[in-house]
C-alpha cells in the first residue's frame, strides 16, 4: 500500500483542510504540527463536540512535538457556527497571546485559520502586517 503524505505549505492548503474538517465535524478546533523542512503534516488532531478547545489543540501539539526534532511550526484550524464577517476581538487577542507563548517554547504559530462553513479567515493576515506564510519565502 502506498502511503500518502500531505502538506500545508500555504494559506490555500490550510483553508482546504479547514473546510474539509468543517464538512466532516461541523464545530471543531484542530492543530496541525508541520515539519520544518518540507511542510509535511506530522500530525493533525481535531477536537470536536464538547472537546472543541483551541488551547487544548495547542497543548496537544506541544506534547506531540516532543517526539519530533523537525517540528517547530503549528497551524491552528477551527470552525464555529458564528459568522466570521466581523473579527472577534477575543479571537485576535488569543491568537496573539498563543503566538507569544509558543515563541517562548521555540514554536512558530504560522496561522489560525477559521471557517464558519461559508467564509474563511486567516488570523495571521488579520493581525499582522507580515503573514507567517511569507516567512523566508518558503513553506510554513
């Protein structure tokens, strides 16, 4: 059997994953741990239903990353039934806090992709002048 590898190298791929998870799970929060060298998804864990928790997803990723020398990049994904048309200040604040906290542990929070099933938001683009996707002109 051939093993397929999946990558998240840009915003479009991350958005595709978020929409796919939304179609399967509805409301969810997930973390994708990304290989530094080739942007392969090392592991991706969605938290759905009563387990939906962005902070839990980040904590899970840090725990899993202990076993991977080449994992220092993280992409958050989430879906919520609330409309994304207006940016929620608490999400922006949490994204910035998580980014600072992860940096102190040696991890780059590349982006937090949110979807409501219709619209998609990149909090990296929403919050920062320079997106995490553009760092060094390569994959996250």
